[in-house]
C-alpha cells in the first residue's frame, strides 16, 4: 500500500506530468502497486517511478435510500456524541460529570432528531440517496523517469512484462515471406513462362541481339517520319 505524501515544494504554474518512459500499463491501481513491489524487490530505484492514472471517471456508488428512520437514527447518534463532549466540558468546574454528560447527550439527541425530521419532510420529494463518490482511472501507467537511464528503463520494462494485468506488450515483428504466387507476367520466377523464354535463359549472343532488336523497334515507333 502506498501512502500519499503532500509535497512541500511548489512549482510555478502548478504540478506537471512526470517526464519519462512508460514501461507498463494496468487496469487497476492494485495491479500498479503490485508492479511497484516487483521493481522494489529487484533493487530498482522506486524514486524514479511514477504511477499516472488516465481516463478519469467520477463514480457514485449508491448505499441506500434516505428514509425517515435512517435519517433520525443517524441524527440522534451525532447529537448524542456532541452532547457528551459538551457535557464533559461543562462538568469540569461544576462536578457531577455523569449528570452533565447524560443531560447534554439527551438534549443533543432531541435537538438533532427534530432538525433531521424537519429537513427530511422538506426534502423527501427529491428522492435522495446515501452514496459514496470517488474518482477512478480507467488505466494506470507506470512511468520511469529519464534520470534512471536507458538501461534501467529497459530493465524495468523486462521485469514488468510477466506481471499480472500488464496491458503493454512488445510489438512482434512479422517475418517477410516471399510470395509463392505468380508474378505480374503470369508465372513464378522458378517455372517456365507461358509464352517464349526469359532473357536470362538465352545465350549471351541471342540476348544481345534481342535487346538490339527491341531498341530498334522502340526508335521506329517514336520517329515521326516513318
């Protein structure tokens, strides 16, 4: 479990995102903390590690509906607690601590229950609910600072590859395979062409003659006098 510590240094313009390299990504904060444990157990400098949450969502979890009995019971408990504290303070110079505490607890419970009942009657048409609100992230990225160096960044990347929930995987390079299908001329390089022969298969003299004949044909087509 990580304990947030409020920093004493303030930078101009507010806080900023850490400058480093992302080495792992997780869907939950607990998985990100487990990744920090892996780095720490392998003697990695955790001072160079940051966890950044992205895709923030506001989540409101409904606990229950506000009812009159529930509102009054909670008000009575709060009123009795405040009354006990006031009774202890008043009984310091007066004596009879138990009497003061009991009387103040009773008075506090009555006052808060009456106020709570009045507030419930005013707001009961709104259909209020008890809920807990929190901000959660859709993704938690583990970032290593540039100060750690490229070697340590690569080491952290390798260490976290097999951790549970890591969504970041190295890209696989697909090998380039030679095509076994026909070429644009309708035949593969290793088979006999459908028409004629390849120039590479002709004797040297025949190949040169074929090349000369082809050039003569091209020149005759481009000459406007012919």
